[in-house]
């Protein structure tokens, strides 16, 4: 499973993106990524939602399926996935 996150906006307007490919991960870790990604896809918006001034907007793509989210209305799962991908992605 390929998970991509693109973050835009913020005070400085700096774009950041990262990607994680779970294909090489062990069973339980890969399953945790898959379950989290599926919850994020279910809660995401098909179009970029309205954000707040200086807030971040996110484009989250999982195996070709894209959803959008924005601060400050990220779900707990969206926040966790975004944080993990931006931290661990290359």
C-alpha cells in the first residue's frame, strides 16, 4: 500500500510531502497502516474543505484514492496518519 501526504498552507506557506510504502513491512505493522489508512479514506472529503487562515490543508492519497482534510477539523485518525507519514516518509 502506498500512502502519500501533501501538506500546504500554514503561516509560511511552505509545502511538504512524503510517502510511505507498506509493501516491505511486517504483517502486524502493515496491517496497522492499512487499517488507519482505510479509516482516513472513509472520513476524508472528496474536495478540499475550507480551512482557516494560516491553517494547513492536506491531500491524502492511498493507492490512487485521494481525500482532503484541513486544520482545525482533522479527525484523530487523519492527524495520526499525516503525522506518521510526514515523519517516516521519504
